């Protein structure tokens, strides 16, 4: 099997490439800089239609995992043209190329397609994004859904974290661990709820979907709904760090260009029923994270 991953230098894409290689899959890892560590490196700007077409012609992928996206929520709000170009146009070009070549498309969306008024969203709930990032991701989902039902899978994760910095960024869990180890105080909000997703778990679920050629829309994320403060305290507990350094704050104390959903947590019942590799509880995910970091030490 030839697997093309877009956004392969990211937290999820790099872990997916690593896991896929371990399974003997022929991996092509693409990103803007062509600096992917795992598999065959491919330089690709998904917002350039000619580059997308040339890449598909050269690689001839059987499966495409489209993870390349502008994830900076505030940047999307401040630069809507760029957000549209990457998240909407990029997905359109990838989808068109999959349709032309017959490749199976696994699209990585987000919990931010929801307003956050309800929480514990199931797949059949109506999306209602409250920021531009969420809007572009929802429009991208709709583009993917123009493919025949047998040819695509849409996954919605939530707050992806992992044991390795990726694409020059440190994710929430690593940032918190590093900050608390230095003895610095942190301010964490208590009024934003989600279902944090370990990148290793998401990669493993992705590979099962690909192997089984599952189709449709699924919430592939952590199985535990928590607010950011609870998540931070749990991380500190697991890693033996000082929880008294974590200060409770509310989100109205921050001035962000983009609104955040108050509760974008996702219900994983559908994935729990369907997958053998099931969404992980927060306790199990953090134990796995600790094991990965201990191995690196």
C-alpha cells in the first residue's frame, strides 16, 4: 500500500508515518518544507493545485491522509484569506486528486466545527462553528463528502497532544510539563471543555480505519471530557509535578482574536462500538504518554 500523508511534519502526521512504516506500509510524507523524518519526503503545498496534481501523478497513492491545515485559530481569524487557501482550497485540490486517481481519502477535521454550547457532541449533531478556523474545517468536510461514500473517512479529533515536539511547536502537554519542571506558575482556564487526543492513539485508530477501509464520519479523540484546568492537574499528577503551580482562571481574562467553543467535547460511542483500537480514557492515554517520554529519557 502507498500512503501519502499531508502535513506529515505535524504532531499527528509524524506519528502516523512512524506507525505506518512499522507496519510495512510504503509511506510518502509531505509538507511545505520537505523535512519529514519518516518515510519518503515530499515537498507539497496543498494550496497549489498543480503541485497536488504532480504529487499524485508521481506517488500514485492508494490512500491519502489529509492532515495539512492551518490550525492556529487566531491566525485563521486574522488572515482569513490564508485560512481559506490552506483549509478549503487545499482540501478541494486533494479531494479532486483522490477522485481522479481513485485514492481513498482520510480527512482530519476538528471539534471546532461545533459551537460549544452543548458538549458531548455526537456525529449527527449539527455543526455550528463560531470562529473562522471551524468554518473552514466544516466547509472542507463538505468538500470531502462530495466523494462517493465508499471513498472517504472523516475524523474529528480534539486537542491533540503527544511526547514529541512537531513542526517546531510544543503541544499543551509538553509545554505544561516543561514549565512546571522549571517551577514556573501557569494560568489554565476552567471554562473550556474538550476531549484531548493522544497522537499515538489517533494514529493507531487511523491505521485500523485504513486497513479495514471504514467509511463515514467519526469522532476519533480521547474518551474523557475534561476542562483545561482538570487536564493540566491530571498531567501534573501523572508526572509527579507540583499542582499548586497551576492557577485557575476564566477565559474572559484572555484577549483572543477568535472565539473558543466553551464545550467542544466529543462523544466517542460510535468509535467505541466500531473500532478494535478504541479511543483511550485520559488515564490510559497519559500513562502511554509517560511511557513514551520515559523511553526518550
